[in-house]
């Protein structure tokens, strides 16, 4: 053991490779290099670290294998494990178990293995890994080293090996040009893709000999190493054959002997010292542009292929560019093979050869156009990733050139494949595996379950591909959000496959291409089907298991005072308690009164689930407040229904209840005032000196009753009932939970606005509260008047009763002293009547002035219903005759209406 500890990790790793393979150290060199690369990589799972999602995957796998009992047992064991603190990294253990359960022989359907889809048509290097592929260190990169290697090796055509590269890494330098090694795909097991991209080239020799040259054919040597290669004319001018050979190197981005890259001008140039005619120089410069275009595309792929932050969509884009470069390299391989055949046969390039600069110019026209398209696309996609990158590729395909459009569409099918896989996992499983933030649905893991619907998932608008509409993106967001809401908030364990049947996903880029070609047909049908099925199931669960509609009706009955018998009886029971100072109230006493009111009215027949949520709430107490000022009903919401009845919504309900409760109290007070007037009218007929004061009380009370009745009619019927009817119709027609939430918010906003509770109606609300205060003062003044009058009436009746008794006894009814005392008391009472009359006159004046100001504000309101309310409040123009501003407002409003007509 001590000796093992002293060994380096490399030695231990090599020993492990030998032990597993049963080979010697020399024979396991390739396996050892691969193991070092895997251990040194920073692989990470491409899924979110969510314990819930992993446990759901395990149960789903068990259900797929028809092991329902094991799935139930696993669910129970996982629930018990969550209650224990033994394991700190439960997610890691569950993910390990899930990974171990996967069959390594079965191809994975995860989005992360997208590279395998492209590699099916290509050979793969033994040392490559999914994300890392380094350039072989043994390659000679200088021109001299290349020439030395080329002159001393014998193998297949150098340029033909350029097609061998790793899709998920940078394109390697053509190996056989540099070292002459045979390509790994020499067996010919992989079908070429040249027929698809149609990189065609007419050659004089047979296609079989050009594409598959014999292994003994000598490779092409650079001009510096072979006397046959460099052809100089007698005047020192470079021959066309030499330029052809240089051009073939330039096509690959490699400097030739005479044509080299100028870093200053950023282009390939022929050395000015070289003697060359103008026509050959111009033709060579035009051909050398392909090398510059190749370098531009190659530089982009090399830089991005190793960048894991570029994401799966970016890697797909790089893979698409690799495929195009591979076809380009295949063409160069054919050219090189043709040149090599002619060298062996001794063909003179100048006279008999099929490879001339002019022919190359013609043959390379289509490849040049394709490379130009790729280079322009690379420039256009700089700095983009994910859905934004797909949008850039899609927008670049809007061209009238059919060949360019076909090329861009092919690239788009490869680029959009990971996005479609993201989409299908989201809408059918509710899983969001977006490690590099490429998908247009974003998730915030810090949001708690109670805010899942509103805050956890959102749209990244910049990542919405341009070939998706905003309506489609919103539906996609809603589908996955509904699935996660069902699982995490509603605790519904129904598998997603039973909610909506999963459609065939885009397993290959070809499937993605077919889907993209019919975005308004088959794709739209898939989105709509998943949307309707998921949303309908979610609404059924909320209505069936959580009584969403019943809770909505309970809000209307209790917090918006729709249950009339209950509210009236509750006021009768609470009147003695709420008349006391607010600081002397106790919530448990009020809760008992609330339960009594429920048992004594039709509210007792409501669902027990609803009644147990109804409670009493005391607001913050201010100095001088009574119980009427701080009392409020409350309704407790939790679980899934709190998604509809949020804290903001409940705050709106509380404000509406306080306003309606205060208005209901005014109606209750005026009812008591009317009762007092009716009961005391006959009793006080014997006191004619009070007739004027009582008449004044009756007139003022009638004004107040008319005002409150019109306000109650407006609030009850024009605001609450109309808004409730609209809300109920929208809820019945809602297709998803967002529709219900939006309709509910509009309902509350309408109530807050039309009940004068919004910020724009503060002046109206303050005037209305002042009117309510005048009604309370009038009640106090009338109660004091009746109390004083009834006390005087009682004394007068007692005086007459004593007088009658004394007369029956045969005595004088009253003495002079008693009579004088009685007259003095009556005179003192009569002297208080003018004071009462003046108090009522002042109260009437204040009340009417406040009502007039209120009417002026109503007439200038932008809400038409409030302007009509002012007409009803002053139907006989009683206030208009007293207030000049009101007359001006009415006239201006009338003229404005006439001008509009």
C-alpha cells in the first residue's frame, strides 16, 4: 500500500488501463491518452440540480418498465429519506443511481448527445472526446517541415485525408499533407456526403481512381523539393503548373512557395519579386480568395469548438460548418489526386493537363459562392448563441438565390435541432435542461413554490427564434409551467404522458428540417394539442381538488358583501362591540360573533372548506378609532389557489371590503335614524315648539337617504354585479390558468377604480368620506335632540300626572311655586331649541356643500359611469341651483356631448 501511495497518478492510471485491457504499456498508449483526457476534462451534467426532477425521472423509468410497485416503493423510500439528515447530497446519489440504470448499449436520447447525430456519417478519431479535440502535436506546421515530410512518406493522397476530422473539435490540419499518415476512414465504411452537397468536379480520369487513389502513389511534393514540380521559363517567369500547386495549398489556408498570406493586407498575395504575367497574377489572386474565406470559417470553428459556454446550439452550428468544410476538403482531395496522377503519367501541365488556373477558376466557382455564404454567415453570427444564433441563421436564409437558401436551410436544420429537443423535453416532460441558457424559457431556481407560476419561469425574448411566433413561445412557456405547477404545487403525480400524449420528437436533423418546413401546420398542431390538453387538465385539478370556483364565489359573497342576510345579521350582532373604542376589542370575541352569524344565516350551508377560511381581522388602530374603523373580514388562502388569490389581490379585496363595509354602515345608520323619526313622531306631537326642528331633521335625513341609496345602487349593480358577470363569463370560457388570473385582475382593478379607491380618485374618495362623517354627526345630533326632547316630554307627563293625582285627592293640582318652577323649566328647554336648529342648519350647510363639491368632481371625471351617477344624485337639480360651479360643469358637459354628436 505504501508503494502505491508513492506512485504518481499517471503511473496508477496506466496500470489501470493495462489491468482492464490485459495489454502491455506500449499497446495501451491510445487508451491511456484517452483516459488522461477524460479525467482532465471538466465534464458536468447538463441538467439542473433539482432533486425533484431526478426522482421523477427514476419513477418514470420504472413505470416505462411496468414496475409500478417498485415506483411506489421508491417514492415512499425517497419521502422517508427527505425527512432524514443522513445524506447531504441526495441529488448526487439519485443522479448516480439514474445514470447506473441506463443501458450503455442503448443510444441516449438526451440533447447533450447531439454530436453523435452528426458523427453518424463521419469517422471518428480514437483520441477525440465529445468536447475536446486537440491538434496532433507531431504535426509539422512550417512549410519546410511539411516538404520534408512529404518527400519521405508514401501513402494515400494528402488532401483526401482532409475529410477526416472530429466534428466536436476544431478541424485538424490535413494530416497526410503534413505527415503522410493514412486516414482512419480508409476502410470506406462511411458513405460520403458529396452527393448531398454536390461539390462536383469534371475530371478526365475515372472517378474511382480519383477518389480512391492507390496506396503506392507518391504524394505531391512542394516546389522546393522536386525538380519536376518547379517549372521556370527561360526568362525566369514562374510557370502555371507551379502556381496551380501553390493554389492547391492556398485553398487549404496553407502558404505556398510564391503565394502567401499578408498579415498587413489580410489577404493572400503573390510575392512582388516573382516574375509573372498580369493575367496569371490576376487569376491567382482571384483563386486565392478561397483560401482567405476558408481561413475565416476555419478560424471561427477552431475558436468556438472548444468553448463549452457556446452551448449546444453553437456546437451544432460549428458541426454544420465542419460538414461544409469536409465537402470542400473532399473536392480538394479530388484535385490533388488528379494532379498526382498526371505527375505519375508525366503529363505536361502547361499543354495537356486538365488542371489549369482557368479551369480551376471555373470549377471553384460554386465552392467559392458557398464559402462566401459561410463566411458572411460567420460574420453575421458573431457574438450570438442559442435561439439568437438560430434567428440569425434563419434571417440570413431570406434570399432569392435558391442555392444559398438551400445551404442556409440545411445549416438551420442542424442548428435548430437542439432547440427543438429543448422544446419537446419542456412541453412533454416539463424538464428544462438548459445549462448554457440557450432556450427561450428561463428558470429562476431561487423562487419558492408559492410564486412558481408568476416568477419562476419567464421568456428570454432575445432567445426566441425568429421562426417561432410570440404566440407559440407563450404557449410553450405555459405548457411546461403547467406541468411543473401540477407536480410541485398541486402535488399531482399523474405522468405527463397521460396528460398529453407525447409526439415524436426531432430525433435527427432531418426530422428538424421537416418540422421547420411546416411551422404553421404540423408543428403548430403539436403545440396546440399539448397546450389544450395540459391547460384543461390543470383547470380540472384546480376546480375538482382545490375548489377554485367555489373560493371565487366565496370572495364575492363575504368580502364583497354579496351574502345580504349574513352581512345584516353580522352588523346587528357586532353593533354593541364595534361601538366601543378600538383598543378594547378582542379578536376571539369577534370571531365568536362571526361564527354565530354564520350558524344563524344561509352561510351555514356553504362548504366547510370555505367556512374555515373565513376569519376576523383587526386593522391598525389609530387614536380615536372605534371598532367600526378597524373591523374587517379576512379569507385565508394557501396552496395552489394562492396563485390566483395573490397577496396583491387580497390587499385589493381588503380595501374593497372596508369601503363597502363603511357604505353599508351608513345605510345601517340611516335606517336607525328613520326608525327613530318614525317612532318619536307621534310622541312629540304634544310639543309643537319642536315641529320646525323635527321637520329640518326629516329633510336632511331624506337627502342623506337618497344619496346613500344611489351610491349603494351604483356600487352594487353597476360596479359589482356587472363586473362579476363579466368575470364569471371569462372564467367559464378560460382556456388556461393565465386567462383566469388575468380576468380576476381586471375584475379587481375595475372594482378598485369604480369604487374610487385608485390613485386618480383620491379627491372623490376624500369627499365621500367627509359625507359619511356628516351622516355620523347627524346621527349624534338627532340622538341628542330626541334624548333631550323625550326627557322634557317625560318631565311634562310626570307633572301632569302629579297634578291629576292631587286633584283626585281633592287638593289643588299645583301650588304657585310648582307652577312657576314648571314654567321656568319649559322656558329653559324652549331656549335650547334655537341652538338645536342652528346646529342642524350648520350641519345641513356643511353636508350640502360637500355633496356639491362631490358632484362637481363627478362631472369632471373621465369615467362615464361616474358622470351618470352625478345625474342621479341631483336628478331634480336641487344642488345645481345652489352651486354655480355645478351649473358650469353641467353646461360644459352638455356642450361637449353635443359637439361629439
